[in-house]
């Protein structure tokens, strides 16, 4: 059985809250939330989702980079559930690249992100995992992490001219 949620849209209060840390990563409640996030993400062309996007203000994200019509050059990876994620930068270098968001349909923008980060998170088995991310996957992580802080990618845009209607973006 699948459990698909609506995606919270920009303007919804839940997208502007600081999400709560998960204290019981192996509980049935958390497993159910994760399943809903997975099922919901799989109905979209998104490459990641954060719990606030299904209106649950908890620190859970899924990173699922894969080539889609939305992101044709995205690297393929096993979808990864990250509970209470954290990161530090490994270099000050940031790069601008295009992002979109399921909570902000019809818009794309150039967003500066750190290109190399060290992350840690608790996995679904309750084990602490550390990893080094770079490039597009590091970008997805920072985008989803922002959702846990009540931020959206448009907050990071440096120049309003870096914001495009998706129809114009697709013409490029
Ligand atoms: Zn988003």
C-alpha cells in the first residue's frame, strides 16, 4: 500500500519552521513518515524531499539523485534516508547552478552552494553515518537541509535576475 501526501506549497507555515530533531529514529511513527516521503517522492520528478514538504516538521530528508526529465544530468544513486542530518563545509568554494523545488512549481533559479561538504546523519536502522558529498549531490543535500531550517532555495538567490520561469529555463 502506498501513502502519498500532498506537497506543502510556498506560503505554507510549515515550510518556514525550524524542524524538530528526531529522538526515536526507529519508531513506527518515524518509519511511517519515511514511507510517506518515499512514496510521495516517487510520484514526482524530484531528486529529494524533506519532511516539512509533507507538512511534518521533523528533521528527516531523502536524497535520491537520478536522471529525470527535470534533472537530465543528475547522477544515479540509491535513495538515501537521512535523519537529523548535519554538515560542515570542506572548502569555501561555492558554485551557482540551477535548482527547482516541488514546493515552488514552475520556477527555477541559480543558487550558490558549497561544492564539497562532510555530512553525518542517522540512518533508518538508527546508525550514525558520515559521508563526503560533492557536486550535484552536495547541492541536493544543502537544498533539503535548508527545508529543515525553514529556508527555501529562493532565499539563497543572489540576484532576482537568476530566477526563471520553468518554461523559459526549458528553452535554454
Ligand atoms: Zn525543495
